[in-house]
C-alpha cells in the first residue's frame, strides 16, 4: 500500500519523505484491496536534479533595470566585467530578450551600480517591483533606417569614385567615406572606445581597431564599407533576435486585457489586473479565458493549446479548471477566479521561460569560454602577421598591415557567440508551444543524452482515476440493477473507488436514479452496509464475503480472475447471497502504449517503477509494452533503481507525478513532472514539466533536444568554418576588409536563422 499516500498528496519542492497512508472513515471499506489501485487526485510535481541559480542571500537587496542598449551577449559580458567586481554586488541576472538586468546587492545606495552601467555606455532605467517595463521599441526605427540608407549610398559612391579615379586619397572619396562613417558608425565606434577603455576585446573593439587601421593606411573607402556592412549586420541580427523575442512574448499575449465580471446585478467589463480571486466571471463562445478559474455554472469546450499543447478542444463542466489564454470553441460558462492575472498558469509559463534564459546550456558555456580565449589569440596572431610578414616575405608593410586588419575583422566572434542563445531560446519557445515547459538550456540540451526513461505508473501511464471496468450480475440480476444498488450504498462514501462506482451508475441512469439508504455504516477494512427499502445490503471486498460465509467455488474463480488482471473486485450481497460483482481499475492512458513504442523506436530503454503490487504492475506493463516492470517499490527503492539504471544504461529521465517519486526525480539526470498545468509548484520545481497528461510528449522533448543540439553544432561549425576559410585567404593576400565583413555578417545571419528554425519545429 506504499502508494496510497497519493490520496493525500503533498507537492514537494525538495526530496520529501513518503507520506503516511491514511483512509477517511467514509471511505475505509475499500482499503483492504486498495493496493490494486493507486488513486490520484490531481497533478503533482517533482524535485529538481539540475537546479537554477541559487537564490540570493536573504540579506541581499534587489534592483531591476531596463537597458535598451543591452540585447546581445557582447553587452552582457561587458556589464559583467564592469559591475560584478563592485564591492557589495552579489549576483547579476540577465534577461536579454526583455533587455532587463536584475542586480542583487548589499549596498546602502545602488547608485554605484547605475554609475557603473553608465560608464560602459548602458543607460539604466530603474523598474520598481511589480512594474512592467514599457514595450520595447522596434529593432529598427525610421531614423536608423534612414541613416543606414545614407551611409550605404555614401560608402558605395566612395568605392566607385576610388575605382574610377584610381585614387584612394581623392577628396571626394574622403568626404563620402567620412559621411558614411559618421551616419552609421557612431554606435559601433562609441562601443569600441568603451571596450578599449575597459580593456575588453569584444567585437566592437575589433571593428573599431580595423576601421581606425584602414583610415591610418589610407583605405578610407574600405573603412566606410566596413562600418556600413557591420551596421547592416547589426540591424539584421537585431531583427532576427526580435523575432525570437516575439516567440516568447506571444505566450503571455494569449490572455485578453479585460474580463466579464458580475458586479451589482450585471456583467461588467473589467481590466484583468483589477479582478480578484473569488470573483465571478463569464466566458462565451469565441472568447479567450481571461484568468485562471474553476467552472461553477455551465459547460464549454475549450482549446487549451496555448497552455497544454493539446490539439483537440477539451470539454469542461462544473468543477473543472480553466486556464487563462484558452479559447472557448463552444458553450457558455461562469467561473470563479482562482488566481490573479500575474499568477495565472499562462503568466507562470512565460515567466519560467524568461528565467530559463539565465541557465546556460553546456554548449553555450563552451562557446563563451572558447570566445574568451579565441579573440585574444587571433588579435595576437594578427599582430604577429603584421610584424613578421614583411620580414619573411617580399610584401610591403602596408600590405601586411592591411591583411592583419582583415584578420581582426574575421576574428570577430559575433556569429559564434550569438548562435547559441538564439537557438536555445527558440527551442524553449518551441517546447512551450507543444505544452512542454523546459526550465533552462541545460535541460533542453541534456535531453538528448537520455538512454533510459523510468516511468511511474499511477498518473503517468494510467489516468490515476479508478473507473468501473466490469459488472457481473448474479442470481438473475441485471448489470444495471447491480450497479444501481452498489452506487446507492457508495453514494455515502468519499473514497475514490466508491466515487467511481457512483459515477458509472450516474452515467447510466442520472443523478435521481439512486435509491435512498438508511442505517448506513462503514465496515472497517471490509466495506459498507445499509438498508434499502427495509432490506440490509452490503458492498465489500473478498474478506467480507468470506467472513459472511457466502463464498462459492464459482465466485472464488471469478474474483481470482478479476484480481489477476489488476482490478479491485467489490461484491454486492443481500442477507442471503451475492447478487453482483463490480470491478474497478485505474485505466491505462490511451496514449501510453504509443509513447512507450516511440521511446523504444529511438533506442531508449523504458522501465516502470511503481509502489503497486506486482500483479497490477504486470498488467499495466503488458498493456503499455514495458517489459522491465519493478513493483512494490518504496521511495528509497525507486531512488536505488534510478541509480542502478544510470550505472547500467547511462543518463536516466524519471517521469512521475507524486510524493513517492520525489527522490527518484531528484536523482535522475532529468526529472519530468506530468500534468503540471494545474499546479503552481510543479511549474516552479520541475526540470521539464509536461503541461497536460500526455506521455507521448516525453519522446517529443527528447527529439527536440536532439534537434537543438544538432543545430548548435551546425552553427559552431558554420561560424568557425567560414572564419577558417577567410583567415586562409587573408594569409594568402586575397581577402579584403569588406569581404571579411561580408563573411562575418553572412555567418551571423546563417547561424541566427538556422537557430530560429527551432521556433516552428515539428518533432
């Protein structure tokens, strides 16, 4: 009975001990055979295996800034170098897509942080807690577009005049080049000067050095073309990143701005930010649900794709949850608000994805470390080339200095650095669209390493809700009569098995069909009894029938057959003999066998870890196609099983939904929570949270992880490959400055657009 604790589930943040099994007095009559059924009353969560950045010390203060100029890893590194070293600064959290910086500190006055940001050219705008920043301006303003056009025309004309006259120092060339540099080069040159002051070898420093060098040796037309092409590359890259930003922000735009709220005997349109928990709202066909809630009146079919990724509408009735952002495809219903706008499931999803950006994927960490050494190395190499080239060959100092400048442009690590965050953010957005919440790039990339998937049974492979599977009438009774009488007795019990029997009877005959019961009582550990129309009836387990001496060989054989199938059998008796047997079981999800087959096709070993009895576990294993079934496991047994599977097969993903799964979920390479849409804690604690209860999304997540890793490797190969080709051309004396900029720009665009392919991924 070790999984019986799910009935009183506690959602853990960290590893929790097994909850004690308890039974309510009204439901005790099924406890004897309850080991056949793991009942479950809602979505749960798991403990984390890969944790996000640790929370700041409790004595740390927090200040949040909006920095419009901060939109790429280059600016992030510059800020880290300048601000992290300040005394009293504890931690920096970056949200590049929203252009927000959160600083945790122990300073009496945070103005020192703002001054440091201004020192590196970043203008901070202080945001108060709970305040949403103003919408971001478009990546390209009309003014920026105009300056780019002017710069481009001037650069082309400068090159044309230089080619026609054969004079790089012609006055028209110098004037046009200066105009081109002045109109488009301001931001780049300013950032380059800041980098130089802080001894930071970033892309702006390299580009500024290349332009200054070209001007110094008299190549004004090429210097203008370099600065123009770089500005164009920056603009296109900004547009590409804006697309990734929109993919994330679109998640929070599904909910409407107003809600229809009942006030003063009428329905009133109220801004969602003013609607409180407990308010009564109305939703109608064609509308989006404005806030999380619970239906109180009416029925409706809802498209929950923005939340759970489900492709088909879901029917909702009184008592069912509503998620903000869902679309009412049919029906009208009223609901009670259960969460304010900022705490809705949709808002939590968007927030979780935003926060996931701070968790760098292994490839991203590698690229950052690689760029840290790669750029200085190439700069040093360019210096060696400029100095040694004329000494070792017959070339002039001018020619070799020019080729060294070409190498500096080629050395810009922009394509390499920007490729990973764009790919990771695109993958997170794609997963969210499928109803899979991935809590960071480390987990997104780590999914590809999974070699074994360990699945809990109840609530993961099964629905977690007992249902009537068989009704066997005896003594001339009909199935309907037996079910009617059993439900009449069980209508006084709150036990999950009792509720399943009542639900089955109501589905046949409606609420008014049940007979009144008097003198109802619970037979502890055996069943219930009561009088119907003056006659004593009992509904109980195998033990109760044996104690009353009502067993027969035929009855024993039928009960044994049902129990061998993993079902709980309840016998309905009157004072003289049994009149019916009702079998109840936790049914297997229709998608479970498909999910297991998909994992097996990928070469991934599947295993079931359950606290249920071996008979029930074997039945579910056979139904789902899992050959490796391990039953009667306590929480510590599941933990040991995950460790053993890791040693035998490699990285393990543990999929579960309950307290008993928490230790195993924490131990696994990646812990996955099922059905997390209804539980705030699940969203906060899961490594990967499947928003609905569809186990097929386990394979989808692994395929998405594999695809993301493949694109990350492609981007690194593209970026380094293009640079290697042009370095070789520069050494051979065949590369020009504008060709180098074209190569860097082309590489950046290729890797950005390649990464953005993940946004619309279908796996």
